[in-house]
C-alpha cells in the first residue's frame, strides 16, 4: 500500500458544528469531504480486491479495517 495516499484520521474532516461557516462554505466543505471520501473508498476497494485475488489474508484484514475506519470517519456523508 502506498502510504502517501492512505487515509489518515487526523486529516481534516468537517464537523459542521461551527456556526461561523456560511451556508456556501458548508456546501463547499461537503463537496470536498465527499471527493476525499470517494477517492479513498475507491482506492481501498481496489486494494482489497487485489488482496483477495492474491489470497493475502493479512493485507485483506488490514485494508478492511482501514475501510471501516474511513466509513466511520465520513459517516456524516452517508
């Protein structure tokens, strides 16, 4: 796995609890968050498929855990 592109939980993800954001800023943040989510989701799904095809159980479990973390981190989009 290329760690340069891996999802890092400490990366900024909006919480929408800030009342200082305008409606337009909130919409823009949703668009950015959605793009980041889709990118990482697609990447992880492809890597999971490759791990399954190779029969690499350890990598599959690691990637599946990352995928579940991603879904949790971006649950506000679903």
